């Protein structure tokens, strides 16, 4: 399915008058409104290929119908999301779930839909069919060099696929760890992992980045080899200037001050990117902003400050959603997540940073809190709608999605029992 511009124009028509009135009222309150709209207009978030189908739990999986059967259909679905939001012009692939059989054909299809390929993601947390060695007891950290070599070779293959598609980065997340005390030697596992990563890093093209993701638990519950941002940071520093830490919002222990981690990494120029999601208890992979919108806003406050005050030359982070949808239509959930991310970003841009700095220097805690909360409590829906409108997107993407009856169109095209590859 493809959404065309005349369809979006028709859907926007009835909303334009009210939208313009709201924009005029908002412009009277905020002097920097044009800057914020322009910033959001140029902001894009990568969509992960594995989030386009129904996710599952260890108890079961419930499909939605019309799920993408192959990589081509996944690209089409991202094209639908981008046509409506104009904020999702990149696809992040997971290998081997989405190996391109013909990279040039896939690349051309993405280009026709206004898309490109963001970070490539390797997979050494599952055993694949006909795989010679098992990852049951780890991959890059494994005691058996044959297993480590196999995992390294896979990551090199992922880089090669990415080069063919025009990607510029590799994300490595490891399930490596232990469930029982004494199961592995912590130091040996770390050294094996570092040595393996050095081999992968050596295969990177000169214009690529390597993102090292961390997670405190799951699937292993006693220890994880890369359990926190500090471990990721150490590994990245040892690898070289093309390596960075990647922050997944769900990969933290409860109540972790993620915004503080973000600020610290940016101070050192080591924040490579984000995986956006939300959680109540752990790595729940819920829609972004559905549980902790204020924390997301505070994270973007640090990002805005860090990008404007950047002596360490931290690169602009790579932005990507990482979620698993069990109950919602996956495309609707992704659209909601995009809107939540941009809402937090727009509200952070509303913060009077000079006034906040003055309050901080004067230790005026009350004023500092009011400055943040005034920005957070501002309704920025009109800002987001205007940013989309200027890019020929939908004023209200969810309503447009439902008006176009996208899910039922996809079911007619692909069938009710289609299942997305990967999760």
C-alpha cells in the first residue's frame, strides 16, 4: 500500500481552519515558535523492521492480519508511516531477519518512498537454522573461540549488507551473561567481548559508527557482560573514535536517572544514539511516552542543551524506536511513539535555557522547577501539526490512518494470516 499526496491534502482540508487559528494563538505566546517548528520539521526517527508486525510474549503471540511477509512489504509499511508523519524517513534492519536478497532493488524501492537505511542490527542472541555453533552460553564472550569467531563473522556480514544498502552504522546488543553465580568468569567474559569487538571494529568502513548497547538483565538474570552505560563506554573508548554508547530507554533498572546518563555521555562526546520505548516494570517495550512522559521530556532537555553546548563534539545522536507491539496495531503504535518523541522534543525546545541557567546559578530551586514544568505543561500539538503540514504530512496522522482504513487494505493485500519475519 502507498499513500499519495492528494489523499493527505483531502484529509487535512477540514482541519486547516482550526489549525491555523491555533497556530496564531500559539505564536503570540512564544517568540521562538518558528525555530521550534523548523527543528521538528527536520527531525526524523528510524523505524525498526521488527516493530512492523505483532510482538509476542513467552506465553503467546496474537497477529493483526496484513503483517509484512518480507522486507519489501516492511519498507512499504514504513513508507505509510512516513507519508503520514513526515518524520520516519529511515529503516533500521535486523539481520538475519531481513537479509536483502537484492540490495540494489531494495535500495531503489526505499528511495522511491523517500526512505534510506539507518543502523544495521546484528543478532547473536538466537541460534539460526543450520548454524554450526550455539549461542546458548554466549556469543562474543564465549569460552569457545569457534563460537566467538562465528559471532564476529556474522557482525562483519551485517556490516557488508549495510554497505550495500547505504547504511552508516552497526548496533551491537548482546544477550551474553549468566544465570548462576560461578557460571562464567566476569573478567574473562569482558576481555573476550572486547577482543571480539575489536575484530568487528576493524571491519568498519571509515565513515561508519559502531553503537554498543547495554542492558542490566534479560535474558540472563545474574549477570550481563555489558550491563550498564559505564561498561559500554569503556568498550567504546578502547575500540576507537568510531565507537559510541547507545541508550535504550528500557535497558535500565527501575527509577534510573537516564537523563543524567545522557548528560554525562554527551560531556564526553560518547552518546551515539537512542532506542526509544517506555516501561512500567522493566524492558516492557511500550509505546514511547505512555508511562513516563516527564522523564522523556527531561531527557530531551539534556539533549537540547548538549547539542547547543557541545565542546566534546558529540555527534547528533541516531534516533530509533525499539518496541514490540502485542495489543495495538503496530503502525498506529509507531505513529503514536513518533508523536510522543516529538512532543518531548518540542517541549524541551520551549525551555528558556538562559532563565534556567540563571536560576541554577542562584540555586533558585523553585524557579528552576517552574521553568521546566511550564514548558512541559504547554500543549505542542499545533507545533507538531504545523511541522507535518509544512512537509506535506497529515495534520492528524492517526485519524488519517483510520480514515484511509490502512489495516484493512493491508489485510486485503496480504491476507489475515500473514506473519512478519523476526519477532
